[in-house]
């Protein structure tokens, strides 16, 4: 397997094993200790901060699932990107100050990755459809009222 | 087409259409039926006129918008661009009157390039973050 195939596989595992299955050993295997996870509203510094986010989101969103396919993944030696679909069967606790709606949610998003020379993730920048998310959990009004 | 050629087409499209808004060049870079799947908008942006309207709305609200390609990755027939677009909010946007504030809109877009022309784009722009910066 060459580096590009390996990076594609690692991006697939990033979503399948970390986000959809909550496997923290995969975080240690695939991510550099100084891994940066950058969202529109947060910048998480380090692998442990990222693990806490995954644990927290998987607690708040039941059956949290991220789906991507090799067709949705673009990689080179040191960079990659993926288009994905996220779904949950129930928003069951407060997220971004929005109390549990108990609603199912489905949104799309993309992530832009950087790898180091050893093939570990050093950075992931996420753009997802937060407005659609907020609409689905009854949080959109807060944006304009806050 | 090589990866470098595909990236060059995307860069040329961004410069001519999204930055300079010279829509006379739209057919030079896009295939018939080109559409943008914009996750935040219920219906895809299809064709020249729809995109032109979107860009006029955006530059109307942020006249000095500086749309920049800050990173890019390509494989096969796909090119992904990471954009940053700082600008000054001078006129209404998303129901918010002009605030005079500087804000930066960020986005990731995956382009599908076939025979030197863009056929599809899947776009995720941080509308939520942009609106938050205006409040």
C-alpha cells in the first residue's frame, strides 16, 4: 500500500473507528500527540482534547455516525480531505447551549487534513452545516436572540 | 488531465468567476449543467445566473470581500480548496443590517473536474461562524 492509499484508509478509519465507534486507541494510533482539531467555533489543542470532544459528542448524540467513502476522499502524501454525512438518532443533552431536543439530526460536512512525514494526522479543519444542525435541534433562534 | 492541470482550472475559475466576477468566462471553466451543492441551501446552485446572483448578494453585503485560496489538495478528478474570505460587513446580510465589522468567512469546497471543466462542486461554508461575527 502506498502512502496515498494509506492516507485514504486512515481518513476512512478516522470517521468509522473514532467518530462512529468511539475507539480512542485509534486516536492514539492515527493522530500525532499535538494533533489540532479546528472547528468553526473551537480549536482543540492536542490528542487528549480531541478525545474529550469525541466522547462528549457521542454522549450527547445517540448512535452518532459519520459516513464517507473512498470516492469522497482526496489525498496526497501530506494532505487530505473528505466529504461526509453525519447522523444521530437523538440529540439527548445540551450542545452549544441548546438543550436536548430529542430530535434526530443529519448534516453534511467536509474536513481538510494534514499529515506528518510518518503519516500521522497533525491537523483537521472542519466545515459543517451548523445552521442546519441548529435548525434541526431548535437552536437557530438563539443565534439571532443571543 | 494531470492533477496540476485540474488545480490550474480551479484556480482560474476562482479568480475569474468568484473574485473578478467576469461571468463572460463562465463557459471557459464550467461544463454545461455545472452545479454547486451548497449544504446550507436547500437547493443546489445551478448554472451561471444562480451563481451570479449569489456572488452579487455576497459582494453587495461585503464590498471589499477578499476571497483567497489558502490551501488545496487534488487526487484523480477531484480538487478540494480551503477558502478564507475576510471582508467588511457594510450592507444587510442574512437579515442583519450592515455593522461595519470585519469578519472572515471560511469554507471548504470539493470540485469535480472532467476534461478541463468543472462539472460539480460540494461546498461547505461557515455561515454560522460568519453570522456570529456580525453580532
